[in-house]
C-alpha cells in the first residue's frame, strides 16, 4: 500500500542482548577499561608548530569541585600530571546541563 519493497533479506534472527553482554563482558563491565593490544605510536608531522593556549580562568566557587574531579581522573590513570608540554589546550568546565539550549537561543538573534 505504501509502495515499499524489501529486497536482500537472507535471514532473520532474534537478537539477545544478554548474549551480547556475556560475549563481550570486558567491554560492558563496570569501571574503566584499558587498551591491552599492541603498542600504538603517533607520528607527528615535523613541520607542525606546537600550540600552547592560555588556561581559562576557573571561577573560585567551582575550583574545589574541579580539583576533586582532576584528582579522580589522575587516580584512575586517565590523566597524568606534567610540568611542561609543547602542546597545551585549556579544559572546559561545563556547569549547566541545559547550556546548549541556552546558547542556541542566544544565537537565534544573530541572524
């Protein structure tokens, strides 16, 4: 009635999510996972000029929460403290859950 035609179906199977979770338990486990494959290296373009951007100012009121989150990421092994890096970019500290909607509303007046 809608003019739709289905071609190329060779088999239909019931997909069990429990089997997927069981087969790939290491992917769906709680906690942080780590890559255990072969070592990876990144080849840097020798003509690239390192960029070092100034840090953003963090409001005093959220500094304790930011410090706590950074400490947590360091303890989990996600971040590693360094004294100096050739390439640096500031972190973003989003505070509001609906910030994207608010920003879109502001942008409407620009057009």
